[in-house]
C-alpha cells in the first residue's frame, strides 16, 4: 500500500509539473505581438473537408448554439466561464464526462464546440472519444469515412479523418463502435497522436467527449491526456454519491474544472438534454 501511495504521489507531481510547463508555454506565446504569431497552420484548417450540419437534426438533439439565441444563452455563459478559467490556468485540453450515461454530456460537448466556433479568433476541436458508444456523428448527421480509432492508432491522418464546421471548428467523429476501447485510450501512441495534432494545428482548445466515469475504465485511462474535466450531472437522476465518486476519480488524474447540473427546472431556465 505504501508503494502504491508513493507511486500515486509521484504521478501527481509529474502531472502538476507538466501542467505548469504548458501554462508557461501558453503565457509565453500570448505575450508575443500578434503579428509575430506563426501563420503556417491556416492552410491546414482550410484544407480540412467542410461539413454543414443539418439544422433539423441538430435541433432534434437539442444542439442550439450554432447561432446566438435565447436557447443558446446557457451554453454561451458556460463557454465564457470555461474559456476564462482555462486561459487563466494556461489549459488547452478539456474533457467532458458524467457519472452515468444519459446525463447530457454529448449535448453539452456539441453545444460548447459550436458556441466556441462562433468566436472567430478561436480555433477549437471536438473529438468523440466515447468510442464504445459514439453519438457525435448522429448529432451532426455524418458518418466519417475513417473512424477516430484509425486516427489514434496512426492509420490515417487528422486531415483525412476530421471535418471542419465553419472556419475554425474541427470535429473528429468516432464512426463505428469499438469493443475494447480501453486499449486505445491507454496506448502511448494515442497520446503521441493527440500531441502531434495539437503541435501541427495549434488549436486554442481541444474538447474531448469521454464516456461516463462509473460505467467502465475508458475515461480513467484517457484523463492523463487532458488539463481539466467538466462533469455533467442530471437533476433528479444523478445521486450525490455517484457525483462524489466521479469527482474523486477524476481528481486523481486531472483538474476538476466544475460540475454542471443539467435539466434543472427550479428557478432557472436551464437546458435539457438526453445525449
């Protein structure tokens, strides 16, 4: 037990050091004059295959943030809070998960990504890593030619697998379900592929739609690759004990950015979702 505790302490110290290094890099980059920022990644984004989501399908899945509206306001507020806190800490990678399925995490992921896509100076990415039960493709009414598993295993490039919505939002969809996704999540090559995408495309924020924490090991295996995580819970469904267990699991591997209470009907016109 003492050896295990020592190993966990060492791992936490290593993750903390890595986050501080990322923060220093981001702070150093943001201090440079805008005119000196590298421009070589622009054509990479424009070369991505463009996708125009089906508005009717988006609305059926309660994805409402493609344009500014009253319905989009709760997601816009959440987007702003997330961006401000992540910038303050020098974070660029955000995981979105939940204690159990049907809490609204995929709906929140898609709405946040599209809301960030409305910020013209912001380059964002959304990656569907719920590859045991993928659904982002359904939300955007698109089946990718290559699965995200092929991307993470190095079989295809990001340019051949991802789609671009508008000028500054890239979406990598899972396609087919995987029977053993934990092996992909744990693989060192997955970390290397994600690092390579970030280095090449230089996104300001990467959003990872992950599986629910308490149903399998997939999310636990991947959290080492992100800076922080947002937990989506569902009012009158998620138990406090489940939320507490989820938060403790995540905090062992990364920073907990916050908790969103979804489908709350009391004194606030919050959003409802089933994703």
